[in-house]
C-alpha cells in the first residue's frame, strides 16, 4: 500500500515537472498559430524557424559563446582547483570560502554589477563582455566540481610520479589529468550549460543587434508569441537533456549510478 | 648503489619541531630503519630525503652531492608509499613502465626491463591487469617493482607493509629483504612497528620529538639501550631503580630499596648516586624452591620475588612479579607445562651483563 502511494507520489511529481514542458513541445508540432485545438501535427514551425535569420544568428552566438566559456572556464577553473587542493596557500580558507557567495547571489544582481563595472572599465557590452561574465559565473562551479574529484585522492599519486622522475608537467598530463578527467568533463558540461542557459547577464550585456538565444527568445515573446519559439525551445530541451545525461554518466550525483 | 648522508637537518612546522639537527650516515646498500612513535620526525626525515619537505637547515647528500635544494624528480629515487599510490588508470605494466617512459627509454628496452622486474617480484604475466584487480600483497609488489625498475640510487619505504594483515606482512618482510639484497640498493625504511624494524634493518635509528635518541645495529640498540625511551620503545623491558653501592672491580653493585643488591658490568657513577637499571623480561630465569647456586665464574644476580599474575600465552608464560616494591615482568619458556600460581615465592636470576645502566635515570621514562 505504502509502496503504491510512493509510486503515485513520484508519478504526480514527474507530471508536475514535465507537463508544461510536454505541452510546450507538443505545441511546437501543432499547426495552429494560436494554440487552437484539436491538435494537428505539422512541422510548419520548424520550417519557419529555419528561415528565421535572427534566431539562427542568436543561436550561433549562444553556441559559440558557450563553447568558448567551456574551454576558458574549465582550464582556469581546473588550475585553480589544483592550486587550492595541492598547495598550502596563505589565506587558503578565505579563498575557498569566497567561492560560494557568487553561487548564492542572484544572477540579476551579479549582472547589474557587471554591467556597471564593464561600463566604467571600458569593457562595454558585446560578446566579449558576455564571455567574461559567463566565465566569472561558471568558475565557482568548475572549481568545486573538479576540486571534489581532486580531494577524493590524496597527493600520493603525484608525489609517487615525482619520485619516479616525472616532471611536474608530465605528472599533470599523465597522472593528475587522467584521474580527474571525469570531474573535468562534468565541470565542462556545467560550464557549457551555465553559459547556454544564461539570460540575465547576456540580456544586460547585449548591445543592439548582438543577442544570444535566450535573449532573442525573450524579445520574440514580447513582440508576439509564435510557435516558432516552441520549436526552438524543443530543440534546446532535447540538447539540454542529452547534456544532462552525459553529466550524470560522468558525475554521480550522490547516489550510486 | 649509493651512500646517503643526513647532516644537521632541521624542520619546524609552526612552533612544532619536527626534526632537530638530525645527522645520520647510510652506507652503500644498507637497509636503514627509521623507528619512532607518530610525530617523532621519522616520516618528516623520509619526506625530506624524497624532496616533499624542504628542511630549514642542514644538508642531504646522496653520493656526496647535496640534493636538499633539488626537486624530487631529479633526485633519482624509488619510493613505496603506505597505500602503494599505484596509478588506477594504468595497467600493471604501464605502472611499472612509468619511471622508464618519463625518461624516454626505448619501447623494446622498457618491455624487457618491466618484464624482468615483474619476474623479480613474482608477478610475471600480471602486466595487463589493473591495480584494483590485485590483492593487497600483489599491489605492494607492483609498487616495489615500480620503485626499482629504473635502478634508482635510493629506495624509500614509507610503512610499506602497514596495510597488510599479519601473516602476509611477515611473508612480505622476508621477500622485501631478499629483493633489496638482490638489487643491493640503499634503502631507508620508516615504520612504527619495532619488530619489523628489528627483522629487516641493518641498522635502525630511534626517533623522539625530532631527535635521534639512539642509532645502531638492531642487536646493539635492543641489547644496550642508552635511554629508558629507547629501551621501552624496542620491546618490553623492566626498570629497576637503586643506588650505587660499590663501583670497584669489574662488576659494580647497585642496592635496591628493600636492601637486595644487583650487579652490572656497566661503569657506575660515584657511590650513593641514584641510578636506573633496565633488564629485558626474557633475560630472567625463574627458579622455584630454593635460592639457585651462583655460577662458579660469574656473579649471578638473584632477586627474591613473589608472583602477582601469570599470563598464559602458549609458547611462553608472562609473569608479573614483585621484588620488594618493584614490579617486574618476565617471559618464561613454557617447557614444563606448569604455571606458577599467584603468591608463589620464586627467585629471579640473570647475568650481570644484562643489567643495563640507563643514562639520565628516572628523568626519561617515556
């Protein structure tokens, strides 16, 4: 009995989470432009989407930005995690503690402060500013994810490599990196996701004519909602799902498998 | 094959002194055991030789050249860690090949050498396995093979047998010593297990609070401890306090509080001084019934005592006895299959050469 209740509860939960998404995805395949029922299957919105230059350009910006962010944030973050985990730094605890607030401060506030700072610093707005902002936002996540992996084994392996004549560079590429690879891969996917999903900072930092997908979607919705948005959202959801499955393969979230 | 010399090496962590002007000298091919309780500095010294710890003062010389400011990877070492530190993402072969491949040796040469050394540690044919597929003892051998494969100058062992169970440990002790002799490599070995240190080492050094309290051959340090700490750390012992009664002749006399006297061959300070004598529990002979007749040529020590508690241990019996106010422990070979009950009056005898006079009487008890 309790078992059945449990299943019912779980099912209700999944419906609660997935129903809106499912409705939205379904409407992407509905012929009517103003969500009229009955449902008539059609790919017309995907077809229209393929002609929408603005959305495509925004999409390309988003993907390139996310890829650049992934590379930059993962490299810098991994190096920082190594330094925190393996060297006795002065004010080590303070540095580590300072990693957490950016994750707790609302993105809206961070974005505002970045906009103001970039204005004064002469960095201005544009894709380069967005890249800086996205790297700053994803670094704490990368450092924490890679750091968790580094802390799971001691400095023994690296010390052992050194006694065997490996230079620090050889040690990193032949011992440390292969061992922390799952953590680095998971961190890279996090970084990609943070950038690709980023709306607030991108919105603040996009000059006229240069937008990312989330910003463009928001703009389109304000202009007038068309199921094209459902179509592109469907594509994004599928890509995100695949990414998430990859992450959970590399990085076990607490549980076993 | 190398000489290692430690000269006045000091290291502090904050206000804690980990090493205080430690000097040791290892001969070529010697197996040297560093022994002491945790925090005594033995591991810090090993890690200084490895280059993981930079000493504040002093020098570490390998074959006459100071390496104390050289990075670890240039020191030409082999090291076995307590938990082996095998690379989990590599096969056994790749683990053992690592020291050669970072030195850019040829493929054919690597293959030949790795197979040779795996043969030496009796792991021929295990090359393609992963470390986690091996038992603890096998992992230990892989670690040893990996440490030796490049023919380093010095082998460092950090409690290498600590993670093994007792039987395997004893078996590995024998193998480790055999392989070390075969290769002839100068070896520094850290352990807190005194029996292991005695079994394996050519010489040992006992550490306490960053200082070497005594160094020498295991037999010397065990039979002739200079301080109460060294005596108590290397196996069980008894401490007998007394005063110098007579220092003339070859065997001096110490009188105990209850008036009984014991003899020692060690040079005694002036008459009337308080001293502490130590006697190992296995040096005592137990006599039931009358007082034993002394040997003709040797003044035999003889104390009257009363059994407090017998502890049956199979091959031997440990007796806790009381001689006057002094509590003593003695090991008795279980030849007669007979246990003396508590309260029995007995005599203990031993040769004067086993009464060891300690430095700094009373002040240095653990």
